[in-house]
C-alpha cells in the first residue's frame, strides 16, 4: 500500500492500542494470548518451540482430526480441494497479531480483541470461508524485545487457527512485519514496520519454524510477505532498488540489510516438508504484478499462487477495470490470484462492489479478502465492523451482502 493508506490503516491500530487499552481477555470460554492451548480444542496443546521459536514442534499434533478433504492444491489457475471441488478464498483479514505484541502497544498480547467462540460465530454470520492473520516475525521467534514470549505468541496463533478450522474456515498466515538484526519492530507513526521486503536475518528462520509448526495443517495457506515495495522508498530508510523484480525473487542488499527473496522463503517452507499452497505478492505494496509471471518462483510442489492488494484511489495504482483487465487478468489466466487485501475508507462500498463483481467473472481464478475485521470508524480506516458481534460498517455491509449471495462457503 501507499504510505497514506498505511499511516491510516495499520499504523492507526498501533497508535490506538495504548489509548484504548486493548485487552488480553476474550468472551466467555474463549482463549486469548495466555500462552496455553485454549480449552475445548482437541489436541491444540501448546505449539511451544525450542529456543528462539525454531523448534516447530508441539506436544501433540494440534491438527489431528481436521478434515483432510479440505486440503488445497493449485490446478492451473484454480484452487481445488482433495475432492476436486474448486475453492475460492473469500473472507476477511483480522489485524492485530502483527502489532499487539510489539511496542508501542501497552501490556502485550497476541490479538486485538476477542478470539472466543462468539467472535468466531460472528465471522460465520458473514458466510466467509477464510481468515487472514498477519504475523510478526520477531514475536513468533521471541527476539528483539517483543512484549510476549514466543511460546505465548505461537500457542495463541495455533489455538485460534485450529478453532477457526473446526468451524470450516481456512487460515492464511501472512508475514506482515519484518526487521533485520537486533532492530526492534516499532509500530505507530514514525515506526519502522513498513519495510521494502522481508529481511534475510530472520524471515528464513521464521518461515522454517512456521512451516514446521503447521505442515500437518490441511487448512492453512502461507503468504510469504505482505506487501513488498522495492520500487519506492519505505519507512525504514530503504530507497528503491535497481532491479525490483530481481530482488523480489532472489533478495538483494539494501541500506538497512539483506532482503530475503521469494524463492528463498519458498525454499525455507518446502525444506520442512510442508506441501501447502504458498502465496507471493507483487511489488509496489502488492499492487503490481507486471513481471510476476516472468519471475515466478520455482515450486517443486506446484502449489504457488500470486497475491494482489487493491484499494480505492488514491491508495492503489490499479483500481479500475481497465487495469484489472490488463496485467491482473493475464496473471489470473495463468495462476490463481489471492486478493489478500481489499478495501476503501470512505464508509461506502461502491469500489469493492465493482472489484468483487470483476473478480467473480474470472472463472474462479480470483479470490478476495476484505481488510479488516476490526472495530474502528470506516471514515478513517477500512473497518468492516462496528462491534465484535459482526455488525457491519457501511463499508463492511457491501462485503457482507455480496458474500450472502454465494452458496454456503463453510
């Protein structure tokens, strides 16, 4: 996304968290950032790993009992489950797990708000089949002064993912925040979290650990890095690189450190034996896919799809049918495209209505997830809900109404 969008969206959460006092607690019988597996989730014990979060082992397999038939694979430009049914990932992002565990948030926890049973029930009322969870690599690995331990963070993510799966929902795990060396990831205005690309110092260790942890999960998708930039400056002091797409694929040196390329991160995932579908977003805040096909990473499993993020002008450079019918359509004719973020912040839904209609007309090759399932004003942030019970904002009403026209997704 462009800087204006990010300042209003992700950053606003980190700024508001200390003011609003986002709590660890959840609704009755729910779980929340306690470091232990939630009650009532069979097999979801812990998820604690070895030192630095690198072990990726769990006491029991938290994913036992989940339906193997739901496992996805790529077939041409379609996603299919093991029964051969075509699947589109349609749902929401839930922001919070990238910033609640990092400064300047006060207290430290994993999620922004409830993850208990009633909060999941609220998600289901929107007829979704997917939730995207943004992750913080330092919190997962337990490094660089994060506000909670790796065990607590990992256990919370595993537990929530399992409980979403048990209600029929896929989970996309997205590396959202990354930083090199001993740098402390800081949110808020003036923060350093909006980096040009994932950094090799920790991103490869992160993906090795995450993929090891989730490799038996039939209902998870791995999104390698949220929004590569590379062709413009970031908030961390990196300028544009000379060969953005070459750096995107293979990594490169920047003023702040060496980045990890999509191929390296994909290799880290596959090196664990994980076979799940993997997502690689384009450059320019995932708005551009102009050279994605020419730089497509080599995946021995053949389970790779592209990611595209779309917001109404001026927050996105590809925001009308002329653009969508160009490069985006060409990519979608060759590989499945996950619209990992989709939104507008004007408290209307005309823009996303148009995009969803376009995506629906692409023969099942384009999925989309609304940003974001968080309670805020839709005048300043693309908030989908006004309350944790799933009451939609005027913007969110458009996504909810559109999904209601679909057959039951979960």
